[in-house]
């Protein structure tokens, strides 16, 4: 009875009620470097988010990343494919992604889907570098992505970035 009285008075006074939560994560990362040109990285993240009022939410994110660095003309390629199954927005997982020079990418993973990106950095000439990044997020069970003014009427979202640098 005291809880209902406290809730009714807090709603009348517009006082936010805090809620205790518990976040537990288990991460496994495996790196494999067969030679100086290739590197492989696998990461699996299991996260358990427990709000006291809702129940338990177990989530998973798994990705494979492959990197290649050429010995001849400086060329590097990075490709990543991630699978995620995160039912609750409050349990979302952030993970760093490689990006163009002076750019930053740390997307929030939630929902159920796949995210892939390819990053290329190539020295075209002595003082000229070309960088290209393509990424796509695919949500097979969604009809729209986002909300409000940023809503997309599709189940996928793509991004292309191009950077040309000249040094003198």
C-alpha cells in the first residue's frame, strides 16, 4: 500500500523514480596473425541486463573482422561482419568500428540483425591517398528503422564515405 501511495505522489509532483539495474557482460576475443599482411579477429559478447521491474534480458553480439595490409603499394583493407540479437534498447551494446582518418564510429547495436562494413585505404601516388568506407545495417524483421524525423522506410541502412588526401 505504501508503494502505491509513493507512486501516486511522485506522479503528481513529477519526480522521476530511479530504478536499480544490473549489467553483466562476458566477452571473448580471439586474434590470429598468420603473417605480417593478414590479421583475423573474432569477438563474442554476451550481456545480461536485469532491471528489477522487467526481468532478465540476455543479449548477444558476435563479429568477425579481417584485415589485409599490402607490402607493395600501401593498401589496407578491413572487413567486418557482425550478428546481433538484442531485444531491449536498454541492453544495447556499443562497439568501436574502424573509420576514415579523423572520423569516429561507435554504433549502438539493438534489435536483431547484421551489420557489415568494408574500409579501404590506398596510396594512389606518392602524396595522394584515397580512403573509402561502405557500411550496411540489415534488420530482417523490421519494416522501418529509426524514429521521428530520422525514420527510414526500409529494413536496411547504408552509408558510403569517401576521403581523398593530398600531402605536400
